[in-house]
C-alpha cells in the first residue's frame, strides 16, 4: 500500500550515526573490559582465554559489530546483533544451573547489542526508518519477553516436568485434573470443593455483590441526593493507600472469636462466640469492602456519562420514573456493569492478602499456590500447575473484558454542554439505595476506625482499650544516642527497603509505560497491535503467578536475580507497566496530533519531538503513573511474598509475618503508619500539581490484585 | 522557468489509497517558483491529503513528488524543505511565542543566539515583536495565526503550505488576514500551496486554482478562467453561484442560440457545438427588466433583501432562476410579472 524505502545506505555515514557507533562500541567494551559474571572477575575475553570456548563467538561478534556499523553495513549489523543476543543467551542456558550467571559485562553486552540491532533494522527501512521508534519498540518488547513471558512460560512449563526434569505429560495431567482442584462435592452438600471451584465461587459472588453495592452507591450519590456524597468519594480513594490486609485485620478485630462486636453481642444478647468470620463469609466480606470502591468509580463515571437529555426525552414521552430507569438508564449502564463485574471477579481471584488472613479452611488458588511453595510440601511443580489454572481463569476474564470494551460504548454525552438534570430515582428504589449506602458507609468507616484506634491502644483485639504507644515503640522506636539517631524499631528496616524499592521502580515504570504508549498511539508500524497487546498482557497475570514464576526462572544461572533488590524492582516495574501505558494512551489522546506534525515540519527528529513537545505535555500522566506505581509498590504483597528476603524485607511481608505470629496490634500499628505515609505522599503530590484526578483505572482496565 | 529551478513543486501521477478507498487518484500538477496555487474543493475531495503528501506527513501510494527538482517522495517531513501552517495553528502550548518560532532553527542548529536573531526578524516582519514572551493561550486567534506563519517562515522554506488557515477566524478578520497573507507571499516571492474550501478566498488570493473533486483534478487555471469558463456543471456551480439550465444549442449564421422550455436566446458563439448543452447563468449577470422586455418572461416567486442587493427567485420558461438585483431603488413582490435579460457573452455553455 505505501512505498517502502529501499534506498541503499549512503557511503558516507549519516551524521546522527555517532550514537549508533557509540552503542556498538559499548558492546565491544563490555566483552573486553567489564566483569562478565555476576560474581565479578575477568571480562569475557579473559574467561574465553581461560577455557570457556562458548564465549569466543560472542567476542568475535561483539568485535565485528562496531566494524559493520562504521562501514554502514546495517543489514549485516542487524543480523550480527541478533545472532549475538541469541547465542549469548543460549550459551548461558546451556551452562545449566551450575554455569556462570550474567553479570555487568553480560548485561551491558546484551543491552548494547539489542539497541544496536534496533538501530540497524531502522536504517534498513523498518519502522519507517525511525531509529527512535525502533529502539523503543525492540527494547521494550525484549524486556517484556525476558521479564514476563520467559518466567511465566518457564514456570508453567515446570508443571509439565517431574522432579528429575523429564517431560511428563501424565504427571501434568495428574496435577491438573485432581479432585483437589476441581471437585464439586460442596455443591451437592458435601464438605469440600476443589480449590479452583472455591476460587470461582468466591470470585463470582464477590463480582456480583460488589457490582450491585457499587450500583446502589452510585445511584444514591448521583440520583438519590445523598448528602454525604463527598464521603463516598473519599472512600473510593482509600483502597489506593490501604495495605491489602488492613480490612481483613479489622474484620478479625471486630468479628473474630474474641472480637469487639462478638463480645458485645455475646454480653448483650447472649449470642455465642464462633469462628464464622473464618471462611467464605469472612473473605467475601473483606473482598467486598476492598473492591467495591473501584466498582463504584466505574459505575459512577458511567452514570455521569449518560446524558440527562435521554432521560428527559423519555419523560416527555410519558414514561414513569420506573420505566425511564428500566428502559433508558439500565441498558446504557450494562457495559459498565459487565466491566465492574469482571473487575471484581479478577481482583477476587488474584487476591492473596484477605484469604491468607481469613479464609481458614476455605482454600483458594492464590493461598494454595503460596503454601505449595513456601509450606512444608514444597512442590514447585504443583504450584506451577495451580498457577496455570489461576492464569487460565484470569486470561478468560481478561479476554471477556476486551470483547466487551471493544464493542460497547459508554459515553452518550456529545460534548455540546448538556444542560439537563438527571431524573430522580423512583421512590422505592431511592429509599433502598439510601439505606444500603448508609449501612455500607458506616461499616467501612467502622473498619478504618478500628485500624486507626488499634495502633494506639494496648490490645484492641481483646478489648483492652488503654491508650498505649508500646506497639509504635516496638515497631518504630527511635533512640537518640552517641552516634546520632538510631532506628531501633523492628519495622524500620522493612519500611526503608519498601520506600527505596518503590521510589526506584516508580520512575522506571513511568518511563517504560509512557514510551510504549507514545509509540503505540503516535506511530504506525507493522505489528503495532501485537505490541500493544504484549504491553497489556501483564495486567492479566496475577501477582501470585508472577511471584512463583520469578523464583523458578531467576533462581539459577544464567539469570540469577533472587535474593537481591533488583528482582523486587523488576517485579514491580513490569507488573505496573500496563498502568503507565494506559495513562499514557489516555493522555496522548488529549494531545493534538498536529503538534507532532508541526514539530516534524520544523525539521525536528522523533527524539526531539518526544523530548521537547510530547513529554512536557504529558506531565499529568507522568505524575499519575508515578503516584500509582509508588503506592502500588508500597502495598503489593501477592508477588513479592515469594521474593522478599531477610535482608530485603518489605512492609507487607513483615506485616503478614506479624499476623501469622498473632501479633495483631503491631501489624495494625504498622498499617496505620503506611496509610498515613501514603496519604501524605498523595497530598503532597496533589498540592504540587493541583491534579485531583488520579485516574487509577483509566478506561476500567483490570488490575490483578495487590 | 525550468523544472530544476530553485523552489517549485512537481506532483507527478500521485495516488493515495487507504485500503479499498482511493483518496487521491493519479493527480499531477506543477507549482512554479513564486506562485500561490490553491487547492479548492468540497469536503472529501482529497485536497488536504494532497497537501499532506507534499508535506511528507502521508506516504504516497504511487507517483513522484519533486521539490526544487529533487525527488522527495520517500523523504520524511523533517527532511524536506517544506513548512506548514496548520488549520489549528499547532502552536506548542508549553512554549512562549519566541520559543515557538525558534524551534525550527534550533532543530537544525543548536546555536541559540542565532535562532533568536532569525526568530526576532520574522516576528518583527509580522508585527509580533511585543508578544515574544506570551504563551499561545494568551493570544487572540489572529495573533496565533501570525505566530504560526512566522514560525514557518523563519526557516525560509522552498515551499510554504497553508491548511485552511482562515477557517478558525471570524468572518470580519478573514478578509484582512487573507490580504496580509497574499501581500507577504508576493513581497517575499514565496512558493505557496494553499488549501481551502471557501471559493471566495481562493479567488481572492491565488495565482492559479486547482479544483479537486472525488480525488481528481476537475480543472486548473487562473481565477478568471475558472470563473468565466468553467469546464463542467460541477465547476460552474462550485465557483460562484450559477443557474444551470438544460437545453439544446443550435449554431446558425448569426451565431449560437440556446433553447429550452420553448424559449430561445443568443449565447456566446466561439467553440460552441450544436446539440444538448447546459447553460450556466451567473445571478448577478441577469438583469430585471419590465414585463414584456428582455429574453425571458418571468414571475417573481420570492424576494429577499440583503442590504447590498435583492435576491429574487423568478419563475421562467427555463425553470426557477436566482437573480441578484443590485438596483435598490425598486423592489419586487411575490407575484409581480417581470422580464429577465442578459448579454450573450454572460451565458456559459457547458457540454452535457
């Protein structure tokens, strides 16, 4: 359809090729001068001389690459770069678990070769000869391949092998198709169902109820004239800053065997104490409290987008309020309702924190995977099989959502300043909505009140309400001594590590996500759709699955990353990247494309356009992504519970440890500190940018769990 | 001038296809250096697509584009010696006026002092020196447009492109701004390709007009040629107003005669062939005369007072005709009988 560029490269190198030459030279530098292995030591050339013959082709290619780039032989350079990367990776894997792990030299070589290859294929005509676009696409695709597809693929593959490493399909079938996973006994009155069935039931119930409650709340706020609308909106923001098990903890404190409400019911009405909260009811309640706010945001937005003119038209056509609601409002809401349901469904499936505290004997996939790895059984194959099932469920829901989003359109407002007033709800429905909303608000506030209070009293779980700061002291004590301030509290280590990891990963997430969004929206190239899909797939993978995948894939040579901080950062960056992409795509849609074109007609290269025109205008999206990535990294648990170590412990992991040890007050105190810290960060950012919209889920995308 | 002289655009057999849809179909034209050529046509005719292909913002499906003799077909926008003034001006909202105008020179040469010097010269030429520090949002529409022009001019391009530059201005401002653009172009001898859908604007500023319809060139020529001798019904109707009457032409010893609806009238004789034809009559060339006189008898059906003229719809044997009556001393009411007269050379004969 369009003319392809087939002009051969000029004999004299393009002046901008200075960067290209520098990159290729870096590859050579990496093999000649930098330590190849993780443990340090000789550069590749030294190791090859000492006997590692597999490295010679790598060195030869790394030497030939700058030569090709210098001469302008870009086709050869691209092929060489590709071969270099493939050979180095294969040689690394061939070394097996006992081989050398990649260190600085290897990492730099792979990076330089990838970039050089990207530049060369652009000079040969790919990506419309745009070097910047080519580099962005190739580098991001490679990173995704390395840090999402490879680990998940390898981990799923381990479900198919036995403990000696041999391929065993029979064993895989045995692992996957057991009663344990798929049993339906409980539906027929029996005691237990399979874990997959449990997860599915829980997810469906939570999805339905959260959507329903969110609908009631949205109707009450928008149409029922709820005066405390501001409160409901505030409550929608809370889940962003709340560590994942805070709600579960609060429920235990309130309704546990020795809980506050249980005790009051027992003494006031003689209701016997029980452990009803542990199991399906408790987890459902906790998940509802956690996920309804997000469903509320979706439905609230959808209701607001329904033009009042439509309902007014219905009224002038003699429709009663009920008929207006049934025939106009409800059908227009259906896509948003489906979206909210799927969101609740997937969040429930991927949720780890609430089940681990409250599920008791009600096994769900996320916790079972955890116990398969961290518990006494230690069966990675089994964990991988369960991960396969969980991933299958979320991919199914993700696919379902893409199909819905692809077809349905939510917005009926034409942008011409609709001056209508939304119809009020029919009286019966209105009262119901107000009632349910009031109950909901009270309940949520009670939970947060418990958390707030719990850190400051002796033992809120046992009803001991004497004011005391011992828990804060235990966790966050500071001593002023001879050497200055010493952080004696047991919680400081994890807090500092968490802040550090979050602060490092947030900017990286923003950069990668926004660059990806830029090339997706502003440039046309072959495979753009697939690239876009690749960047969003990370959304569909639950945290537990990624966590397991990372410890399987990155535990041994050649990519040995576990035990360090790097793996935590990487995990956060690639799990949160889709948020950056979504925010970037939404923001770029608001920026007139003609600005890019004007820049181009003013002789600016793509890189210059990106730096001087696009990025400055993307500032709100950058801030949104930074804030979201930061808070998400601070509150994540389901992936990092596998990756945290004693040296690099994270807040959420530490808190879970306290919960499992029964030290509830300290866990609550720590959660309070986290909440306030993140609220402070949020407020600071809002002050600085004046941006009140966090746009956490632009377009209602699915994000799987914390 | 020769094809390889500096400036000048050669558009040779260019097509643009989007899947099954052909937006531009084998179009060829030439813009001589120092000429202002307008692409004119209704929405969807392909004029904007053509402009964007000259700019390098759309790749061509077939054909060649030459600028200043060099083949630029495969070059990206930032590698062509072409600048463009966008319909929305596309001023960078986060940069002030001076930085906007400096952007082009800085892309080519990082010398800030030199860029500022060039920018200031152009800003002064356009009367914008006192607005240097302002942001685009602090300027009026007309001022923004001049900044956009300054920004394009500062690179002294071989070809300057305008994409409907007046569409965002209010009606009063349009006449003044189009005169300014024309004067600027003539004083600097710029080669300009101009796109608009407003035919009055096209007639006012252009050296030559290329009318496009359905992705093809319907006619090209000077404004005078297009107005006086349109080649088809579409062109007669598109440029200016025209009454179109279908009838027969007979050529006799005294010249050509057009007849329809039982009434005949003499028309311009050169190069008119006998047979079925369409007559195009400009409303302002039709004169209202007392009933019984003139070429056609008529009854006034409707009359509208427009200040500078009356617009009359007159029922005649040739159908309903639109007539502009500039004589404001009299007025006609619905039902009045009157006559319509016109000069033989005011009627344009189009083949059918």
